[in-house]
């Protein structure tokens, strides 16, 4: 605790004032009343200022809350490292409550307008809005017009959260079959994880480095916006591999029975690594994010 050292002049004036107060009792009472009134006004002003200063903390935006949560969830993660169950649930709770307006999006924006397919049959352009990227995680939004396609691709060593903000989307995803023989160096057996249509509002989906549908394809049945959180992000665009999927029977091995029953075969497919980039890959264009600020 510190003490304020007053100048000598102020001390002398204070003594003089006290002597005057002793000579005039009424003056003492008047000054006491005035002093108490000033204290009360000062106290009220301090309380008002404190509330004014504290109020912004109570008005944190959903997108800022998402950013802060991602920093906590992925603080000690890296390639192949999955956050704890508690942290995964913490981030999922945030995403489950995210709405289009939280990131400044509406279905009427130009990104979501229907377009005519090109002559080569590729899907319409998809817009990517970049919100944040660091070594631990990235946040972005894919804006898909009707019939927009994000082709079948993987997320090596990543934990990925995807939240459909609005629209109807078909998702098809696979996981590798562990210890299954490869048909050739670029063709491997995979098990179907998801093959369903989702309509917002719905909960966020999560895929992991080794399961949960690490290879997936998005197809927009209506205009869609998908909020993606990747931990960690791609260190290099070339790290992303694209695949073609074939029914099990079409490329089955002749010399070995991997799956015996027809029922088993329906849940599996061969994923063949593509040598070229799909046309849909080049249809993703970047745009400036104009929603609420993500970070300070």
C-alpha cells in the first residue's frame, strides 16, 4: 500500500482550513455536507464508468468466441494429434450454435446464385472466405451455389469440424480399411462412413486423422454455406490428395476374397488416387471476408 506525499503548500492550506473550521462550527457542517455530496457523486460516476468499461466483454461476438475457443482447443496439437474429448465437445458446442448472420452471410449474396454448368460439365464456381490461419488451425467458409461440388479429397493428419450454416448438402465420406491389401500402388480399399443428405440447422460433423470419414465429398443440393475449422491446416496445398471412388465389385481382386457377403461389399469401395487435379478443384475462388472481426 502506498501513500501520497503532498507538497508543503497544500499541507499549510489544509492546516489553515482546519483552524477556520474550529472558529466557525456552521462552516464545518456546511463543508461536511458538501464533502459528502461530492463523495456520493464521485462514487456514482465511478460505478457508471466501471459498467461502461465492463460492457464490451459481455458483448463478445460468436465469431470471436469461435476464434478464442480454437486457440484453446488446438494450443498443443499438431499433425496426427487429436484434441481431448472435452476440448472437441467445447468447440462443437460453439459451432452447433453458429448462424449465417454470425459471419455476415445471407443466401441472397452473389456467391450463392445458381449458374449454368460449363461446357466441360464441371460444377459452378465455389467461393472460399478466409477468416484466419496460423500454425495450429484455420477457419474458413465455403460458399456453394446449387450443384456446387467439393470433390472427394483427404485431410491427412487433421481433425476437421464442418458446420452447414444454411442449405441442403449431400455428404459422402470414407475411412481406409486397415491392413487390407492394395489393388495397386494408388488404389486402396475404403469403408463407407457417411452417404446422406443434411439440411441446416444441423450439428457440426467431425472427422479425425484415422476415422470419422477423413476422405469426403460435398455436393450442394441447394445454395449452401459451410464453416470449416481445420487443426492443423494444410501446410502445403499439394498435401491434399483427390480420389476417384469405384464400387467394390468393379475393381475386386481376382486372387483373394477380402469380403465374402454381398451385404459387406455394399459398404466398401476402392479409392484411386488421381494423377490430375479435378476440374472442380480449379473452381474454388477466394473472396474477402466482410463479416464481424475474428480477432483483435
